[in-house]
C-alpha cells in the first residue's frame, strides 16, 4: 500500500499574471470592434454604390437626396 498525503498548496495569481490576462482580453475586444467597424464600412460602400447605380450616377443621387430632404 502506498502512503499518499493530501496536501494543500496556496496558489495565488500575481499582479503580472492578472495584467497579462487583462491585456489579452483588451486585444480581443479591440480586434472584434475593428472587425465590426470594417464590416459596417464595407456594407456602407456597397449600399452607396448600389444607390449610385440605381439612380444613374452620383449627380442624380445627390439631386434625389436634396429632393427627398426638401420635399419638392
């Protein structure tokens, strides 16, 4: 039979380990935010291009925008 003892070790995270974890979480958050902003930017360019194509050019698009705003 083996003699095994149950021992308890006090393990505490140091400030350096905690800061490293926070730093990694901030990096992930920044990446997710940047990816979302990039996706929104690409989507807005696609929508603007679609509007220009359907209104027969950028000048007609701006004219239609002012007509919609003024109501005339």
